[in-house]
């Protein structure tokens, strides 16, 4: 009797990131309560991809035999996990107490106006994405933002516009190369 | 249990002897208390999320949720002190705080567990006016509507979908106030792995899940003078619809429903049980053919629409094991627009074919393009038992006191075998009654097959026919179906014939059946048993109890179809299934590389 063959929707792309992730999952699966290592796997995914692509979550579901709806529940529960791709420059705006008191909301408004994006979004050109931070431990410099790995402190509405401009310039230069 | 092993607890200063190893709620249930509850359901895992069931326990600093706190010897429990009443009331008050204030225009008005709870708690006005939720309704599915604004996050649907149905379509996403029950990636239902079984509707205490309503469309069509309106209804509808009119569980309302449908405007009322008999003729012959030709076995039933969608998604490698028979609903609809329309000299396009079903998945089935005959959709509208009950009320028909009427001919007569199609094990039993005789040429004396009756999740039985032993399995609820399919995957030769129904208890527990009444709970076992008994009693009351003895079925073959599995029968009564791969399928069949 002929067996109905199951076809994969699309052949999964095998790239270095996928191989590394699969290795990590295989390692997690040898541990006790393998399911409970889902968060570790999602952490690794975000480390590799910068966010949690849904195609990768599909693959994690298959590899770990965990329903996709459950993975989606975990991925959306934690603020740490990003569901949209990050921009080239990730802006984390500190909304901790000190920054808040020193006018973080004003800075936020300027960023929103300048870049036309809200929290969790990315500019159309892919340069900037914006997210909130609770405290960056730089209260002395409040209000602060972290862009990529760099802290920009003692911000004013004027200064943040200037900072964003510099990043744009830098990106232009890099493109020019 | 032996009385000496019982422990003594005190509830509200009265002593009771109870079994150890239960929760406070379970123990209190046996002592005549029914502690208010919401997220708890005896068939589902304990979540302890809603805190409605809190009680006071002497020596404990805080109130405890009685659904998940074990009793202990000497425990002093208070269920009704001023403090606990106040706290419970506040909890429910906060639950409704962000709930829309639209009870009088809500689908569940009068059938809402939350509404009943609010009433029982004595909440007569709102103290808190907090933020409300504003989400889009998901209207994408043919069967189930999701309305997160009405959701109180009890999680019963999520547990039902994963623990009982094994579909895992629903999950809770985001957190705190922003938590929403949704399919993965907030996919529209129509694109998700949802099997359309509608059990989320059954267990939802509010109107966060309701069926896609087709009553307005049907009322409009019933007023269209150019159409000939034909209705059919499923076996289990008659066993349950009475509940929607305050009748006791398990009262057979067949004749009343026929009469009421005529008064709603239907010109002809036929019985899905007739086509259930027809299904047995086709499926029984299919089974014999496969037994004789050696495969593909096991043969697996195809009547349940939710099971069919589930199978196409999760077990496509077994497609050729699935019976090619259409469901009884679709067989009847095909005949309405061919055999019967011919007979009546009607243009099939002018025949309005309506099915009253215990099922939300039938709405999905009716829309399947592969079920069209001569380019025509055969089932035009499917309404659930609930929708039909509402239409009857809305049209001012005295359902309870109406004089029972008989089905129209020639698609209205059925055997007892067709009747028991509505309960788990029934299709198998009906098939055995016929297959045995077709195979052996002898009459089966004891036609009641008790091994495969009852509410056990997976039932197995052995039937000896002419020295050949058939090993059969019956499963109800998709989670149990999954179990049986895993057995088959392990050993393809273990069973020869498998019956699967997508809902707990079979069609009697379908996603379109009346909501639980005030004194019951969704999918209450007693209720399912009573509905099943109604069908078994009806079977016993009939003189014709085997499908092949149905004279109108015989006439249909004589006049029109020829014989079972004939070319004509294949054209009208059989179909095919295709693998479906919506996102979110965690396929257990694909080898993980």
C-alpha cells in the first residue's frame, strides 16, 4: 500500500544560526524536565537573531514537541523577548524613577516624533527600534537612553535630536563604504 | 471507603467525616456545600486562578483556594463568614470590573455562568469603574468567534483545547491586564490549527467564545418564497434541545422538533438518521471490501467533522485509512439536491438545504468545496442546537407543548442503528449490526455491543465474524483520538476498524449543544449519560434496528444508487481528504532530525 508522504511546507534553510540553535536544543533535551528549558532556548534564539522570528518558534515547537501556542505564551509574557526585528540601532529609553523624574517622557515624545515609531516598533528604513528600559544603573546621568551598547546621558529634547542625527550620519557613512 | 480511614473536618462549625486525599472543595461537595467557583472544572487540571472558591481555614493567615487545597484531619473550614463572603464578592466584582456592561444584548444573556455568579454574590451595582478591554473580534472562522473583550481569563478554554482535545490551538499570551487568549502569533482562527470542535464555547463561562451565528441568514431564506426549504437534524439534537427549554436532561424531543421546524417555515423535515443508515450501508460495505482485499486497514470513521480537520492536520499519513464516506449530514444534503429534487421535479438550485446540528464543526464541513455535487454546495446553512432553540423561541413557537409530528418521506425513516450514531460507540455498533450480517449471512442475535458503550475515553472490543476476529477501537474527544492514533502508529495491525468522534461523549457532547443549565456544569457526565440514554431508549423502541433493514434505504438503492459503493454512490456519497498544514502544527509524525 502506498504511503501518503508528508511534505514539508518549505525546506528549512540550514544556516549557521539554525545549526547552533539545533545543537543547543538537543543539549537541553537531554536534561531533566526538558520542557522547562524553553526559556533558555528562546534566550539563545534572541541572542542569535536579535529577536524571536515566528518561523524559528515553529521550528522550536517541532524540535521540542511543545505546542506553538504555549511558546507564543512564554515569548509574549516576558518583556525581554522581542517579537519584531531590532533596528540597526536599538534604542532603550530608561523609564526608571530617576529618569522619569528628570523628564524621560519628554525625551520619549521627541523620539516618537522624530522617528515616527512607538515602543516595540522599528523605523521603515530599519535604522532604529525603540524599547523601554526599567533602570540602566546610570541614574546620575538621568535622563538616559542606551543606543546599541552606548549610554547617552543628561539628555534634553535638543540633545536627543542631535544624538539621533549623529547615528544617521554614521549609518550613511557606513553605507557609503 | 472504609469508615475508619475517614478523617473528620469541620465546615461552618459542623462536623463531617470525609475521605482523605481530596481538596476542600471536593470534600465540601460531599457534605452538601457548593462553594462558588469559576475556573475549576472537574475534567480539567486545577488552575487556582480565579480565587472565587476561597474559604477560611482556622490557623491559616490567608484565605485558601478550596479547589487546590487538600483537606486534613481536624481541619476547621469556614465557607460563609462575613470576611470570606466580602472577599469573594470583591473578587467577582473585580472580575466584572473590566467586563463589558452589555448583558442584555449579549449572546449568553440568561445562560452566562459569570452572570449567575455575580447574582449569587449579591453584586447589585459596580463599585469600580476601571479600564476596559478593547480588542477586535476574530470572525475569520467558519465556526467559532473569539471575543477577547468578554474574556475573564479563567483559562478553561485553553485547558479544554489542550488537555481534552489535544489540539493546543489556544494559549494565554502577553501578561497582566493585557493577557489575551489566542492562537499562536495571534493568528486568525481560520488559519490556525483549530479543529472547529467548539468545545471552547462549551466550557467558556461567558461569551468570549460563541459559534458563528447563521440564524439571521436562515430567517431571511425562510422568507424567500422562491425556495423549497428542507431541514434535517442530527440524532443527538433531539436528545438535548429540550434542555434549552427547561426540560429535564435526556428527554427525546424528536417529534416536537419536527413540528417546530415546520412552523419555522420548512417545507420538508428529514432525518439525518436516515442518512446515518445510508452511511452504514456504504461504510459497512467499505469495511467488508477492505477486509476481503486486505486493506488499507484499519478503516477509520469519517462522520465527525472536527475529527476530519484534526486528522488532516495531525495525522495526514492515515488519510487512506479514513473511510471515504461523507458524513451523514453531507450524504443527506447530497440526496436533497439530486435524488429527492429529481423525484420532486425541483431545480436543485431552488432547494434550500439546512442542517440542525449539535456541532460547530459541521459549519466548516458544509463549506468544504470537495463536498459540492454538480458544482452546487449541498448543505447551504448549518445551525447548532443552540441556534435552533433560539430561533424557535424567537419565532414564538410553543416548543414544549407542541404536538409531536412525524418526519417527511422518503428521507425520514430510520433504524435504531441510525439513532445511536449520536453517541460514542454508536457508529461502530451500528456498523457491526450490519457488517456482521453482510459478512456471515447470519442474523446477529445480541445486537447491543456493550464493550463499546459508555464514557471511557478509549474503548476496545473484539467481534468474531465467521471465525475471523475483528479488533475494534472507539475514541471520543480528540485527545483520546490522538491516543488511539498513536497506538495505530505503533502497530498498524492492532485494529481493523476504529470509530472516532471529536467531542467528549460523541455528538451528544458536541460544541453546538445547549449550554449547561444553572444546576449543571459544561459536559457534566450525568448530562451526557442522560442524552446517550435517550438515544439508546429510542433505538430500543424501534422495530427496525439495523440499517440494512430500513425499507426506504433499500428503496433508494433499488431506485437510484444501485448498490453500496456503486459509481453513483461514489459520486454522491463519498469524498476525499487532503493534508492540511496550518502554522502551529507540532507534527508528531515528522521525524525530528
